[in-house]
């Protein structure tokens, strides 16, 4: 590993950061955009890490614009313009937002334009 990790890709540095976050059996882990630079293998590793953390009783808060990480979460909190736009179990929130996302071009992010109007 080079100085400041310069010989590593963004995804590799992110995976090392993820390993550090779960080191020493924490009770709470906050991950900000943990899948931003991950390839498919990294996304799978992230999902597996989150599943393992849940089994060990670790509370994990994930901040993300990319919906792929939602497959392993229990609850979703959506903030829009600094305010809570939605909060609840994953199924309930996904049912609220999916119709508008299916109608729009899916660029890998979740769009909330009409959420507060329903």
C-alpha cells in the first residue's frame, strides 16, 4: 500500500475503510456513501458485511444516494431539503417511492419529487 493509499483504487480504499469501521466489535457504525466507489464484488462484500453486523447486534446507519444498499436494511429514513420526508420499514417506504421511480428514467438514484404530494 502506497503513501495515503495512492496505489489503491477508490473502491479498494473504501473496502479498507469498511473493514476498519467494523474492527473491534462496535455497537454502532455510521457509513456515509459506503458504496460510492464499489464495483459489483465490493457491493456484495458490503451487503455481506451489513448482514453479518446485524447478526452480531451492531446498529448500522447507512447514508446513501444509491439504492443497491437498501436490500439489507430494515428501516429507511428519507430527508428532503433537510426535513424528514419519510420514515418507516423498508417495504412501506419502497412502496411509496417506487411508482414515481418506475415512471422516471432510472439513473441509479431514488427520486422523491412527488413524495410529499401523495
